[in-house]
C-alpha cells in the first residue's frame, strides 16, 4: 500500500509561508506562468535554474544540495519515491506536512470535498466529522488547473460532497473548464438531488461526462435507513435518483454487500429493475474494512463466500434484464463462476494487494484482489485457480 | 466513541397501520394466490397471507410484509415515496398509448395460389384481379399512415399472397420512402408471404429497400404440406428453399416464420419445434387457429378444443425449456410477450394482449378495396360478413373520422378489461388483453362472457403455468427473464 501522506523537511522555505500546491515535473524547462506551482522532481543530474521549487527524496538530499545552493527544496522520505512527473502534492511548511493529491499514473484519483455528512453509515470508510473544512473545496479548485488535460478520470468524494453547496458546483465547473474530456464521478448519497432546484443546478453545469454514484442498500426503506443511520434517507435518495434521471443525468447505483444487506439482494435487484430501470449502472461492492466498519465488525462482516448465491442471483437477474451491472472489490475465487465476466478490477491500485494463497493463481490478472485492509478479515475460501 | 442506533429505531410501528394499494388476487392453486399491483408486478402468497393483508393484520415482522411493501402492495409510515413510484410505473406501462398506431397492414391482394383449409382470410383464386389493391387506394392509405403520430412506422404487406401484386408493393415502398425523406420517421417494411412465387429479383429488391420477410412454416414436410395444399403439393419444399434464399439475400435475422396449429399438429409439438431449431430460427410462436375465414367455414377451427391446444402448448413449452437446459437457446414468443409484461416495467406491443384493446391503436388494416379495419382479425371477420370493425374507407373518410369512429371507440371502451366483468377483478388483467374482435366473432359481443371465452381459458391457463414454473424453479425464472424484450 502506498503512503499518500507524511512529513518532509525543507530548505530555504519560510516556515510561516502558506501551503503550496506543487505539480511535479521532470522537464528541464518550466513555463514562467507556472513557476509558482511547478516543482522540479530531482533524482540526480542537473537542475534547471528556472524552477523556484525542487522536490526530492532523502536518498538524493546530498546530490540536490550539491547541484543547487539556493532556491526552495522539499525533501521527502524515501517511501514517496513512487512519485512521478505530473503528480500533484500539497505541502504545508509550518507543519512540514505533505499530502499527495493526484497521481498521474493512478487508475483513479479521488478528491475529498468535505468530511461532513448527513449520513452516519455503519460501514463508512471515511467517518464524518463535524468540522469546518471549507478550505478543501478551494484547494480542489486550485488543484484542478494543474492536472494534465488527458487525465482519464476524476472522482469527487466526501463525506457528502453535495452538502457544501455552491463550492460543489464551483468544483464541477472548474473540471468542466479545465478537463472537458475527463469523466467525473461523484460519490454522493443522492439526497440533495431530491431538491429539484438543486438537481437542476447540477444538470446546468453542462459537463459532458458527469456521473453520480449513489448507494442504495435495500428495497426495504427501514433497512436502508438503518444502514445509513438516518430516517427518511431512503425516500430522499430515491427521489434524488429519479430527479437526476428525469434531467438526463448519469446515475450509478452502488450496493455495498455485508451482513445487513446480503439477504435483501434479490429483492433489491428486482426493485431496481422495476422502479429504477433507467439508471445507467448497478454495482455491487465488497466491504472495505476501514473506518466505522471496524467498530461494527460483528454486525457487518460476513465471508463473501457465504453470500455468493445471493450475489449471483441479483447480478444474473439484472444482467438478464439487460441492465448494466458489475461486481467490484471481490476476489474471483469467492464469486460464482457465472458472474466472473461481470467482476471488475476496481480496488484503487494503491490499496490493492494479493495474499499468499494467490500464489500460482492463473486468474490473478482478472481478479479484483484485496483491500490492503483485508488483513483484519477476509474470506476463508481463497483458493487459486490452477490449470 | 460512535453511537449507532438499532434497526428498531427505523421501523414502522406496525399494528395494521398500513394502507393498501390497489391490487387484485386470483387463486394459483388450492393453497396459493397470485396478487398483482397496477403496474403488473406479481407476488405469489399463501391464502393466509392474502387474508391477513386485506384485514390489516399483517405484521411488519411477517416475512411477506417487507416484500409486499417494496412491491408497492402496501404503504406505511416507513416511506412516503411508494405512491410516486407506483404512479411512475403505471405511466411507463401506458406510455405506448401516446404513440398511437405504429403497425399498418396493407392487404395487397386477396388472391393466393395456396388453398389452405385453415386459412383465416377468405382468399380468392389467383386470376381475379378484382381483389387486388389499386394504386389510388394505396396512395390514399399512405396519406393516412403518415398522419399517425407514431415516430416509428411499420408497413406490413399481407394477402392473400401479396407478392402476386408485387408491382404495387414497389409502388408503396418507394412512395413511402419519398414521403419519409421529409417525415424522417423510423420506417420499416415487412412482406408476409408463403414464398411460393418469390423470384430473385424480388429478393434483390427487398435487400435494396431493407424489407423483412415473414413466412409460414407449420412444421416438418408431411404436416406442412398437409396443412397447406397448393397445385404442386410442394408448399414445404418451396418455403424451405425460399427461407434459405431469403436469408442468403437479406441476412439470417431478416427472415421470420409463423406456425399455425391444426388438429394434425397437436401430437407433433416437439417435431414442429425441432423443425424450427433445425432451420436455425431463434424461437417459435405456438399459435392456435383463430375463428375467422376459411378456418370456420371448413370447420377446421372447431376441430380441436382449447384444452387440447393448451396441452399442446404446455408440452411444447416444456420441451423448449429442456432444449435451453441442454444448451440450445430457443424462445417461445407468446410466452415471451407475456413474460415481458410480468417481469419488466415495459409493455410489449402485441395487439391481442392489450387493454385498452390494441385494435386501431397498435395496428390498423387497409384492405385491398380501401376499407379500413381495426385489426387483421377485424378484416377477417368482415370477409365473413360482420363489418362491425370497419372504421371507414381511405377514399371517403379522413384520418380523424376513421380513428374516432364509433366502430373503433365503442368496442375499445366496452371491452376495457380494467372495468369488464370478471377481468376487473382478475389478478391476470395486467398481463391480459381484451380482444373485442375475438369475442364478437365467438359470442357476438365485444366483451363476452369470460367463463365461456376460450381466449380467457387459454390465457389464464398460460399465465398460471408461467408463474407456477417460475415459482418452482429459480433457474426457469432466470431463463424467462432472458426471454423478455
Ligand atoms: S486466488 Fe487470489 S488471485 Fe486468484 S482469484 Fe482468488 S483472490 Fe484472486
Ligand atoms: S380474459 Fe380472463 S384471464 Fe384475461 S383478464 Fe379477463 S378474466 Fe382474466
């Protein structure tokens, strides 16, 4: 698992100066207009004097000091060496804190817009905090223009991204203007869109490739409300989905499968087809053991092997109904063979791992693998495909 | 540390405080009932659950409760969005009505060189051109066709044998195409032919103009030739050869075939199906005889009863399921239409299974002489002397006169199953049709007494069997889901 945050040391930087968003570059020249944001990623060799910032790793500290005597250096711990040109980091001099905001080579980059949320889901991986984090949206707006125009995908997540209101639309407008060809996927509980004016405002952004991933956990409103720990959530979420689709917006329904939801999968898939046929994608996700999930292990954890037939039935049903359906975050060997073709490798690359049992497995290339967090609990039925 | 509330805090209080949504119920067998909601979703429940449900005695802790709630059979305080969702579903089902007529059947000629005793048309012998449609009539019909609000227009050429008046087909196709240059609708043509008089030039033409071919195939040679006499006694050979040639010229999937069940077919269901499999058709429509035309005159219609046909149908269905299990994908199309109604939010366009009736709304027929009929069956009935469903004539009436005529609106209104005796309380009504033409033909009444209706008997038996099969075996349900459109 990659470390995305840590502490760095600096030279020639005023400890009181404001945080900096830096785009790493390996080019020898830098555009004058970008000097404030472009940093030379040093791994030996000469350094172009054009750069105001140089970023390197402990291993190269002596080299960089020899190569350049003035200018701002940031020296990162060696485990950041995966960083490459095009990546964007945030550096807060006073706290010496570094955070990787964007990796050009990642299969998916997600921006966290807020830690606040109007849900309190049993399995939240990013437990909500009631803090004033309005600066996050500003930072995202600042970062978006630094991203390569060929960025293949951008994720917007939270907390609940929509509850920040106007800044949410500002982020999307930035993406529309700077990355017009990059699909943007928003993870939202959908409730804000039950307000028709809000949904309309969203549709008016006019981004060509926006989509919202909205969790729906059960056809039974009580179970859904229980899982997200908020009464009335089911109704507003459904209304949100219907509003978005009536405005022609792209919607994906995401179902996290765990002990509270697996029994209702058949019913849920039928409910989705009969009532929400018009959604663009339905995905079934495996449980990631972080955040609240750890606190609620007893009520959430079930070996995916034990719900394989429920999952299979729901997935096959939707596929037969010719809906676009996928399985995310699951190991192939615990899924019924008839749905292997619909299982996607979806775990963010920096979290994805395999285990000792996977040795020699012939399907490793197609397998979703494991969340790094799966050490705490994982299926007892991992068994390699051997040919 | 974090505080989570237990499930009980999100649950409705219970105690019968639920509202019943409109629903219907019918027995499936001695123990179980089928209940359906307005959007055609069904659930099979034991008698005791249905009884408790209507008495407001069903407890939230009963296992059926949550299921019935999520299918919108009942509403309670846990959610207020149910009625909105149900309304959306009902609207989706009714959406087709807005498009009005999409299928336009033009009878090119009543002449035919076959003399099938079960013919549902009253065909004329070959040489009498008095039974051909004229150019003037065709032109007027086209004028009406393009007044339909439907964004998709399908023109089907029928007969007799329409190819005996091929010049007129060409005229209509080209004229329609030129009108469509302005109209820009989705335009499609079908020729229904027995393929006995088809030439390579005709195939050439069909290819050029993207015309589909629909033919008759009753089963293996012996059966087909016995059913369909023609001078050379080679109807089967000509049909098979024609199918091969048509596929080679037009593409495999542009050629379809229809069978009609005669008395001789009854014992041969599996062989008939095998014939379709052998000919690489994706499925078969197991179709009973209809009470019109020669079929009635020759008493072929009366030669078997509905019960025997239903047995034939179920045996065929069972065999088709078996074929699928053995890895040959194959569909029974009548079941497919019904399953689409049962298992999807959509409404397939099939005239016989619609309420309000599909006559005029889904399909309309322009007869060779310019008379406009509410459906194919309606013009067959007219050939027998009952012109109840004659809506007007292309030479004398306007679009508005034809499509708002009493001859169309009266039977549609009277036969509407939602309010017809028996149907209004039948759980299968959302899957069923109203068939005023059939009931007029058999009972001289647009509605008909359902206890004496073979239409009702046949369909009710099929609805129950399809649901029964799905309840019995989830893998059949999955297969059937794949049959829906
Ligand atoms: S053995 Fe490992 S790599 Fe193979 S399918 Fe199972 S989890 Fe995936
Ligand atoms: S015709 Fe028979 S099966 Fe159909 S709705 Fe009426 S009563 Fe029911």
